[in-house]
C-alpha cells in the first residue's frame, strides 16, 4: 500500500471526538502523529507534525504531505546511493590483485625476514668453506679460529653506532647500506684469501661491519611499522629468518663446493644481495608517513596502534648503567652468545672431526638444529604471550623462558660426551639449539620491557657484550682444540650457561625501570 493511500484510507486516525461537534468552528491544529526525519548524513532533524487539514470529506482527513513524501523519496534515493557505493567498493576490491591488497606492514616484515635470511647465509657459509680452505692454505686450528672470529671485530664496531644511525637517518637507509656492504665483502672473500691472510681478516671484519647494523635498523623499522598487538609475531618471524638462513647456507654450501669449488659459495651468496636491494629500494620506507602508496585504512591502523616515542636527544648513560637489571641483561647476553656462536661457527668442524661426517653430511646434519630453532623460537613466543595474557607477570615469564634458554643447552651439551652414535649426537645438538631459541622470549624481549625509549641503546649494549662473547669464544675454541678436546670446549659453555642462569634469575625484571 502506498504512503498516500494509507493517509486517505478509513484506517487512518480520525479527528479527536471533542472537535467533531464544532463543525463550523475553526479546528485547532493538533498533531496526529510525528514523523522523525533524518539528514543525508544520519543526523536526526526536528520532527514533522502531520496536522488536520482545512476540510474533512466523508470522514477522511485531507493532509498535505508533499514535504513528507519528498523526504521519504530522498531517503530511499540516499539508501540506494549507499548500496551503489558499497557495491562499487566491492567491485574495486575484486579488481585489485591480491598482492596489492596484502598489508604493507607485512611486506616490510617479510623484507626484513629475507634480509636476515641473507645475513646468516653469508655468515655461516664460512663455517663450511673453511674446511677446504684450510686444507688448501694449510691453516692450523688456531688460524681457523682467528679467521672465524675476525667477522666479529667489525660486527662489534657497529652495534651502538648502527642504532644511533638508524634513529637519525631512518632504518631503510641503514639496513639497505648493511646488505650492500656485507654482500660486497662476501663476494670479495675468495679474492682476499688468495692475496693472503691479512687481507682475508680485513674483508671478514668489513663483512661484520655491514651485518652489525642490521639488527638495530630492523628494530627501528618495525617499531614504526608494526602495531603493538602484532609485534611479537613479527619479531619471531624476522628472527626465524636468521635460523632459516643458517639452514639454507649450510644446506647449499656443500653442493656448490662439490660442483664449482669453494669460491662459488661466496660469489653466489654475495650476488643475492643485489636482488634484495632492488626490492628494498622500490617497496620499503622508513615509516608509514613516508609511504605515498600506503592505503589510508592501514595507515590509520598502524599510527593508532603503535607506541609513539619522543626522539631521544640525550642518553642518560650513568642512570642506565646504574640499574642491576641492565647488567643482568648484559651479562646474560654474553653467557648466551658464547655457546650460540661456538655452535654457529664450529658445528660443521665438530661433525667432520668427531662424528666423521664428510663435507656434505656435515652441512646437511647442521641443518637440523637450525630448523629446530626456527620452530621453537615461534613456539616460545606463543607460549610467552599466552602466559602473560593469562595473568602471569612479565618478570616471571621472562625468567622462565630464559632459564629454559640457558639450562636446556647446558643439559644437552653435557650429554654429548656420553653418547656413542652420531645420530644421538646430532639429536643432542638439535635439542640444545632448540631450547636455546627460547631466549627470544627471554632476554631478547627484555629490552623493551625495562626501557622502551632506550631499547635501541640497551640492545646495542647487550649485543656488544654478545659480540665480545663471539670474538673471544670463537678464538678460544680454536686454542682449546689445539691443546685439549671438544669436551673442554663444551665444559666452558656449560659453565657460562649456569652463571647466566643465576645472574638472570637474581637481577632481571620485566617491569619498566627507565622512562
């Protein structure tokens, strides 16, 4: 039934009884019903009163409702317009390729993931190539340890400097520089080795300079691009790139060496950096505000959910270094990295000398521990976030996760001297590295807990201690092997793991101690 037919039907409300008897008198204007109208933007306007007309015919009320009908017609047209807009947006979404609808922040995360993949590929290839290189150049274990540790000389120099540089000029430029720098150094490694040992040491140190800025630059970028609710997942994914980079490097290096010789490893891995840099230049920006192609909806999501930080102009070094949790972080990072970097650089040699694996087997069996780390790092992050969401304090969660990251590797390394089969030895290595990766939810997450504004500085401080552990531990392992055995190497690592466990549980905290 139409609106006009309803108004003139017998069911339409009639005049009140007290006005019927006054036939020849002017009728007072009384509203029979009130119709609320709305503007085109959904705002309610003043109600319109439908009143009695000037004359009645056959018990019907003649009402001028032209304004109401026009308003209803406009309302219907507006709704149809909204439907048209919605359908046009749906059509637009259906015409845009899926890769363009993919969130840009996760494009940045995946590019950082691939950068860390390349980072560890270029780092671990030396641990495989050093076997044929030492045979060709007659290097003893002490020289091998010196070469392996030379990478950390440059890596040590750019930890704090890389963080300051990233905060100043933006993470995009710093990470791009790092990849270009270490890729060139990787490609120049065979040339330097032929020129002589001093040249090789310098090139490896140069490679460390490039890789040293990667972690501070990555933290700078993700702090601006990734909302707080997605930060744990993004960090876990990026750190998984390091582990999978080790897997890729250890798996492909033996094949390349057998087919094309050991120099091919450095040439091929180094050239991959050019592909990454081309994508990085075209797709990445230091912050969402710099990206002209970022969709407004995603930009709003990122900006509204990221913790805004005032730029750090002065660093309160005295205050930072006076806090016991800061020193707990530094000492624990040193103890953790001693064992981690020894396994990173010396594991293929252990497989070859002790377990009697050939070059290919050494590379393939080294893959298993790193795959375990990639899985357990994400598992540990999920467990930690779940425990915090269920009400457990951040301090307790950090202590639990890092205790697993210390005591797990310590236990499995002590079992290596008691196993008789290569399979059990590989299993112990895998379990050692797998529990080690729980540290990502322990000390590696603690920087933002205790000092959000200075997390970059804290990362530089603690990672500097970790790099020193790599320098001294890698070189010391070569010295120990020349005068002792692998059991002595593992005993030192286990001792430092136990020291780190005590220090961490006594002095660490998950509460903010610096504003």
